[in-house]
């Protein structure tokens, strides 16, 4: 059983929902990434999604695009992201870390090299936005062989066939994108999310986390009532932007702690 699977199983046994915050490695500075990861855990995060900076993040809205741009200006690449995970693991052996990014950096490193390096660093799951399930069976199998989970996206436009394909390959959890569009955009429709859940669960046996558009504790609690967990990224990065590097950790702690309290209430 992977760290992700154990964490989600333990939460389900306790009747709790998973809190999965996202930050981009290297933003607002490379030196702050590992401390911010620890701050997320201290504030109640169950799983951390760590973004790999990329120059053309097609699924990400302007807030996360800016985070990638800032990280890239510092020269942060995939090997640096893996080093962040290694440093995080020195003091935290339990909190799962999922790398979220795009195919180009992985292909450039080499898939086999990446999987080996990620496993060695202490990564627990990988979500590659532009690896469609139709072309990812070997990648998912290789991750599982290295005791990591393959995380896949589903969306409001996903067909029953696509959901079934994801259900066959996914381990750990599935990330349901609650909005049509990019991260941080649009208005989240709770009823539409609730209507989609039975369609997903018909084919998907792993837990379902919901993200895109969750900006406050009230919305997070509502989404958690119909899912297994919430994923929050753009709002966290926006708050760090507003606070600046000196105030980033405090801003993250205040916001994420509030979400945790709402989910547990």
C-alpha cells in the first residue's frame, strides 16, 4: 500500500476528507519551497501537490502561470523539484507528495530516469497533465512498479469511455477538474459536481479529489460533502503573491488552517 493509499484509507476510516494543497516548486523562491511544504503539513494538509515549473502550462490559469514564470527565472527545473522532495523527506517521512506537471520535462529527462529519480527522492504520485490515459498504460505500470501512484484528471466533459480508461489505470486518487477551463477560473457549481460523482464512481474505485475554483472554506466544505477531498492551488498562490516572500508562510498557514477546520467541522 502506497503512502497515498494509506493516508486516504486512514482518513476514510476516521470519516475525514483529504485536504490537498498545491504550490509550485521554486515560488516565491527556491529557498522557501521546503519550508512552505512543512507549513502546509502543520496547517492540516494530508497530501501535497508540488508543481513542476513549466513554460507553457496549458491547464493552468494566470496565477499558476505566474508562479511557474517566477520559478523558471530562478532556474528551477525538474531535478531541483526532486531535490526539494529529498530535503522535505529528511524531516517528514509520512506526508505523501504528488508531482504535478507536464510531459516535456519528464521526456527530456527520460521516463525511466525520471521514475527512478522520483522514487529515490520520496515522491508518492505523479500527475502529468498532458499524458492521456489512452497512451499511459506503460507509464502507470512503471510508476506502480516503483511504488508510486499514477494520478489522472477527469473533467465535466469526460465521456464514460474516458472515465473507464482512467478507472483502469489510476491509483492513489483521481483529480476531478470541476470547471471547464483553466485553474482559478469560473464559478464552481456544486450541483454539477454532485451530479458527476456517481458517473465517476461507477468506473473509478479510488478516492476522488475535486479541484479548480475552490477559493474559501465554505466552498471547500461543500465540495468535500460530495467528494473524498479538495485540491486547492490558485488561491494559495494568489495569497502568497499578495503577502510577498516574507509573509508567504503566514498567509499559507492562516488560509490552509481555516480550510482544515471547515473540513473537520
